[in-house]
C-alpha cells in the first residue's frame, strides 16, 4: 500500500500535466504492479547475501515510487521520438530493471 500511495502522489501531477502530449493507456498501470512483483519475488527467493529487514520493506517502496515518477517523465520524453506503445513498453521494462537494481543496491537495513 505504501508503494501505491507514494507513486500516486508523485506520478499524478506528471500524468495530469502531460495528458495533452501523451495518450496514457490503462495497461500502463502495470508499471505500478510489475516492478513491485519483481521486488517481492527477489525478497521471497532471498537472492541477497543478507536478509532484508522490515526497515527495507518501508524504505524501498518510497525509492521505487520516485523511480516511477522518473519512468513517467521518461515516457513523456520518449513519446517525441518513439511510438507511444514502444515508449510505454520501454518504460515498463525500465521500471522492472529499476526495481531489481533497488533490491541489489539498497543494503539490509537494521530493524
């Protein structure tokens, strides 16, 4: 829930301001779900050298929400030179890569 609320607060102004330039599709909401699923899968499979704590579960969604805002900005910027569906797909794949990167870069925080 932290992930969804933080993303809504950060991404909503971008979507509203760019709605005349970019035609947002409903399937682009998967950009909220897929990166979160990637992150949860890494946590469940415990692919890290140390286990993640509850502190990580509170901090990492906020970082991912900021990444979602950057993804939305990239989607707007890419729409000038690429087709909208290609830009949206690249933004979705990029967000999944950001989620994996956040998991590996952020160390296990103390409780």
